[in-house]
């Protein structure tokens, strides 16, 4: 479940960056770049990228010459850990909780998925009922073939007549079908079909389908739903932009007139004052007529690339897979040379066998540096104020024996002065208990 939540964080983060750029840069950035940024957002929402974490770790260690983590790998109380072996399966409390959350999330995904599937089937049946006839006139076919060549549409597209239908539309992303009125004026057909063919050429139907997957997978995140609506709008904006690219003012006004015609009903007034669709048409019209000078390709690519690269740092939120395997003895398991302590759902797992071999409780309170050297730690150190400290990094271990014969060991990340014994930068890691003290 950690992967799903991290994908939510990654997708939400880049979408918030998109909204900030939209607010600051506005129409100076071409819509195709905004659309590209939103498609990158889809990727962050849908694809887990833990391998980037390993790449960044390797880059850091190569560049700095330092280990990213200490030699000791541990499982904290709040982390999920599963112990597997022959004849047993052990889940800690966090693993059980995440399993419950996963079940709840799966029910939501299936419910949302069924809703979208039913909606798609209903629309598909409606389209099938109103389907018209294919056009076999040579002139019309040549007109469409020329338009496809000009827009570099290499896929096989089927065209169906919808007499009296103002707005063309496309269904299907494997075998796209375009519905439009063959009797419409040539200039209107050219501009409106160009818009639909650009959708097909860019594979926008696939991205819309992926948008549905985003809503299904992240149904609990309100920003995911808002993002998908924005993706659909920007998809239309960028198509409008490409359809009139290089055109003069007269072409832009003609395109706007076509948009107006699509929002009229039997010659009635515009629906822009009555419907949400009309309000969206007003925005599209303003963007078509907008003459704001756009940023250069280099600047636009830099903005989008920087946002995508910086957002990739969210991969550090991915939790490493923590599954241990082996035989279990009482409350202690030796797992392929690594020691795993399993008291009551609170575990500490040592991943470095050499470090474990050198590890022993010589003192009730001791400090073990990264090289395995053990130092006794005294409770009261009163000489450190005048000491020129020589600190080393490692782990502070405090052993506490109880009157009933049990014990508990507490672990901290810390630094230790080899001269005066001062402990600093103390950070709690976890603790582990034993019903019978083995130390």
C-alpha cells in the first residue's frame, strides 16, 4: 500500500507544480507544453518508480564516496515486515493494518471501475444505435486522405456520416472511428476534422483512458479527480492550438465561429450563459483568439523538464521491500545469516552478517561505531565541555534487564566522542524485547 500512497504523493506533487506554473506563466507557455506536463503527471500517478531511488543512491555514493546508509538495516515499529519460513507466516501489526487498508482500497477500485465500465457500455450502445453510413464518394475520400497526410496520421481511420450533427467526435483508440456531417461546408469540415485527427495522431484516447485509471486507482484523492478534468480540458486546448497553427486572424475567427456553432441549438442563443459546457467554450474561444507571445522551445522545455526531474525526488518515499525468510526458534530467528528479533510485533533486523558477528552486549549501555568497535557509555560525563571532540557515527544500545528475567534493548542512531564519551545527535530507531534475557 506504501507504493500506492507514494504514487499519490508523486502525482499530486507534480500537479500542484503544474497549477503554480499555470498561475505564474499563464498563456506565455504553449498549451502543448502544459499537456506534456499533465501526461507526465499521469505517469507519476500510475507507474511506481522505486528504481529511481536506487539510481539516486548510486549517484550520491559515487559522487560523495560515502555510504548512503549505515551498515545496519533495521525495521522500525511503524514499518511493515513479513517473516516467512517453512510452516509459518508472521505479520506484525503494521502489516495487518496495511492489509486492511489494501482490502478497502481494492473494493473502491473495483466499484469505480465498474461504474466507468457501465458508463462506457451505455455510450457505446448509443453510438451504435445512431451510427450512419460510410462515405464512398471519391472526392470526399481524397479530401480526408489529403488531410491525414498533412497531419501525419498513419493509422487506419474509419469515417461515418452523422447528418445534421454539428460537432464531430471520435471513439475507439485501437480502431478509431470519426463521426461527422459529410454535408458540412468544406472549410468547417477541414478545421473540425483536423482537430479530431490530431487527437488520433497523438493517441489522446489512450491518455483519456489512463486518466480513468488514475481516478480508479486514486479514488480517495480529490485532486486526482480534479486533475483528470484538467487533463481533458488541456487536451482540447492543445488540439485547438495545433489545428490553427500558422493561421492568420481570419482563420482564428472562423475557428471560433465553428465553436459557437457547436454550442448553439437550432439557431438559439449561445448556451454559454446556461451550461458548464458553454463556459468551457468561452475559455477555448479566448485561447484561440489570444495573441500572447509564447516562450521559446528551449525555455519551455527547461521549465517542464525541471519540474518533472525535481518531482522524481519523491521516489525516496518508496519503502524498501522487507520480507524475511527462515526458521523460527522461540522469539529469535536466524535468517540466512541475518539476525531477526521477533518479540511482539516490534522487530530489529540486522542485514550485515559481519557486523552481527562482531556485535555483543559487553556493557548495559554501549556505543558501536560503523567499524564494529564497542565503547562503554557512562551516564554522567562532566568533562566534555572542555574537550576537543572527535566524533564517530554509529549506534547507541541501552540494555535494560527486568526483575522477571526478561529484558529490552533500545537502539538509537548517534555520534560518540572517543575522547570524552559524549553522546550527541541521538535519534530513536526502535527496541526489542526478550522473555528470557540471553545477554
